[in-house]
């Protein structure tokens, strides 16, 4: 659906530019935006390679395991039904560790493995997620980021004079988003089914 919306917006904007006598400017803007996009992709790719390498070093050096040990007690409170020492717990901890370091791309593979492991653990075959799977989706989506590497890379690519100046805002907003998401998740999970169905 979004593809159709973006295509319609592009066609309408291009047609309006041509019929209003600005065809030359439209053509120039299209070519220039293509060049700018390619340049931005190269800058972002370089930053992502750097941070992905740092994540690999963190994993090999045991930093992610250290972070996992720190968050494991909190994980017990948030996801009490998660089996202790299971593959699901291991992948959930790896995913959260990567998200804390702001490496969304590096967090995706363990996140998918965690979902598969939880589905297997709960013997889910009808496609309906368990409470733990829903909670993990919230944790993954609204994660606390100590080092927002992707955003800092984008700011650096846009020639920001202080790419890390957003850190306090990111910390506050991510904590607020995660808290609100977990509270809503717990409220819906503990509410009587009739209330949810009627709502």
C-alpha cells in the first residue's frame, strides 16, 4: 500500500512541476537527489560497517555477555515465562545488547532467532504470539539506546557539527517509550479477555 502512495505522490508532484512550467527544475531536482542519495548511502554504509565491526569485537571480547548478565535479572521481571538458560533467553539478551549499543541492523538476526525459539518453546502453530513474544516485540521496537550509532552516523553524514549532541534526548525519549510500551503491554495482558474484546 505504501508503495502505491509514494508512487502517486511522486507522479502528482512531477506532473504539477511540468504543467506549472518548472519541468527543468523538476528534472534537475530528480538527478541531484539521486546523486545526494548515493553519497548519503556511502557515508552511512561506512558508519554502519564501523559500528557493526565494533559490535563484533564487543561480542568476541565478552562485552555483550557482560551486558546480558546485567539485564538478565530485569528480564526475569519483564518476561517471567521465558525459560532460564534457553536459546530464547540467549537470543533475547543478544538482541537487547545490540539495541542498547544502537545497532539495529546487528540486533535483527538474534531478534528473529529469539522469536523462533520462543514460538518453539511455547509450541505455537496457529501464528498467535505468546505474551513473551509480544513483550519482546515491544522491547525490540522501543529499546533503550545508550549509543544511537545509526542516528549519529546519519547526523555525521549530514555534516552535523555535534553528531552526539542528541544523546540526552535519545536516552530520555527511549526510556519513556519503553516504559509506556511495557506498561501498556502488561495492562493488555492482564486485562480480562472480555474487556479487550469489547474494546
